[in-house]
């Protein structure tokens, strides 16, 4: 029973050092936003940081680790970053799914410091943010799969995706975008409602969301040109495997004549052998193998 619980919370039930080795120290501070985003995104990140005092985060960290001595400091820093990324997404999307029981646990521990949490919500969002229940990273139903696809597309457009991120929120590029989302991305006048982007009257935020929508349309057009290219040279010019959103779009738009493997060696976030050796447990290892 304990091992099953630890698997759901992100561990394997093994020795602490075995679990720790899957997480490397953060290579950079902050959310690691992707380059070329509107200035509003950096301003939103700054507002998020200002709303989360370090003393409060330290108290939350101590509370979590006192109840879970096996949790390493390194993994906790990744959990903290991923939860901050989720709060960032909440400012841009209509209730994005939460794909980690670890993050749900941290979120509820934050809420336990009721005064600090209320102040955070007011400073960052202007309203009380209710903690979400974690959803399975590999959803079974069509609607849940559509939500996961939209989540991966927007997450990959906004953030750099690391193996540790996928350990917490589930492996990427395991499913394709649904037909409705692809049709909306290819229609220049469509609001892309299937992606769950917020509608807002705030001018700066509205412009930033529209810029994000346009960026996704451009990535979709590039992925389509990749499949339609008549020469290897033209196809190579349309390839951008450094961008997770492009990878997902190229996978979603593949045809029998132009297949695309999102889990090929060239697309992995780091060499396959290193990615594999950093993980433990058969359930985690299988997550990066082509299905």
C-alpha cells in the first residue's frame, strides 16, 4: 500500500537516494520562459514572484519535508517551480488541469497557511484561487485527452520542458491534438476556444494572449509546411524540434505519406541514455518509450 501511494505521489517506494537521482539541480532560476514571448509574460512572472514571499515558501518547505523525510531538497525545488508554472497558466487559461499529486499536496500545504495564502491570491490574481485536485497525466476519455493535448501545446509554447518537469506532470508527446484544435489553429479568424485561452478586457493581457494565439498559429503553419515540403532541404527549413509545441503539432499533423515520431532521439529533451538512466521504476521508464 505504501509503495502504491508513493508511486502516485511521484516516487517509486525505493530508497531515498534512488528517488533523488532522478532530479538534477535547477539549471536556471525562475520559470524559464521561452524566448520571444510578449513583455507581459515577464511582467506576470515578476508579479507572481512578488506575491510569494520567501519566508512563506520556506515555511511550506519545512512543513512538507517534516511530514515526508524522504523528499529531497532538489525534488522540492522542482515541485515549487512546477506549481509556480501552474499559477502562471491560471492567469492565461480557463482552469488548466493539474497533472501532479505532488503539486496538489504542495498547493494544499500552502493553503494551510491561510493568511499567507489569502494575501498571495489577492496580490497575484485578485481573487481566491481554489486548490485543484490532481488529474491523471494519461487521461482515458476523449475530452480529458483533448484537455491534455491543449495543455501540452500551451505549456511547451511558454516554458522550456525538462525531463524533471515530465517526471512531475507526466510525459509529453504521447497523444495528438484533436481535430477541433487543429482546425481552429489553421483558421486565422478563430479564437481557438478549444485551447482554453482566457477572454479578457484587460488591454495588455488581451494583447499578450492574442500574441500567444498567433505564435501557435505560426508554429502550426510551419509544422504543416514541414509535412508538405517536396524536398529534404525545404523540410529541414521547416523543422524546429527545439520547440515542444512544434513537435506536438508536427506529430498531430502527420500522415501516412509523412509520418513523424515525436519520441525519436532527435526530439528528446536530452540524449536518450541520459534521460533513461536518470529515471527509476519500470512505470516511469516506459513513459519515454514509443507507444
